[in-house]
C-alpha cells in the first residue's frame, strides 16, 4: 500500500468529488509540524510528502535538508504548497522538492502530479485530468474536465460545464507517463449526455510537435 504524509492545513485540497487518495486505497497520515512529519516518516516510510512551505517548529529548508542527509528518509517524493510571492518561491526553490504549487492551487493538476509520483492510475473512465481555461464563458478560469479519448489531432472530453461550439480553450494536463502536455484547441462538437453532463469534441489548433509525439507515444502504450 502506498503511503502519503499530508500537512494538516492542506486536507481540503483532497476532499473534493474525486477523492482519488481514498479511492486508490492509499494510507494518508496527517501532521501539523515538520517534527511530526519526521517522526511519522521514520516510523512509516511514506512514499510522498505533501507539505506547506511554512510550519510552526522549523524552517522548511532545515526539514528538507534533514531528509536528504538521512539514508533512511531520503527516498521519498515531495510536494510543496506555497504562497505566490517572490520570497516564498525562492525559499521553495532552496528546499529542492520534487514539485512546487503556488496558491491558489489548481487541484486538477495537483492531483495529476500526485498520481504521477505514486504511480496511481486515473479512473478508467478518463485518460488524464485537464485544467482547461475557456476563452469564452469561463475565460481564464481553470475547470476540471475528463477525457473520454484522445488523439494527436484532438480529444473528446466531458464536463458539467455548459460550453459552446467555437469556444477556444487552453488545455494543460499530464499524460500517464508524467509528461506535461499543453496547447490550444477549439470546441467543434457538443452533445448532452445522461446525468446532466456534456461531451465536447476538441480539435487541437496550436500544439507543439513534441507534445503531439508524447501523446502518440502514450496512445501506443495503451494498445
């Protein structure tokens, strides 16, 4: 069983509809200080630490340096959640965690990154989690969408959000091997599905060739 050590102040980031940590049978331990984190990690040998940058008992740099110096503690992936300020970004960089997210956190991308670190497969009903900024009704506001299928030319997604044919989107998601894919597309087909959900056919309009190659490689591995 995979084990996650989570800062208590971040529990709300994993309490939404998906609850993939709970669904995947992952053991979640909670701590409220870096000292508690070290104690739990020594006992449990967790696979992933998700922490706030600032905890009350020691500096984050000291905590991560302790992990790196200890042979029994260093083999763990780590994610830092910090405020989006220059000082905090510089401090997070000094900690050398595996990933850093700034507030407000895009929960969809955070969950995808956690799945990558834990090698937990997404639900079979979708291939990847998307954070899509719609250039229309929901301009500049990332929304959770789920893919039904994907190709190098486009993808079919589903969502609770009512969107319109012709809306442009910026998409950003992680493939199953952890590769980050992003680019632009256009909604060319819409359909209503049972359960008050919508399906949207997306045609990629601006995507880097390296991203197309990564998508094709991921598709080939699924065959």
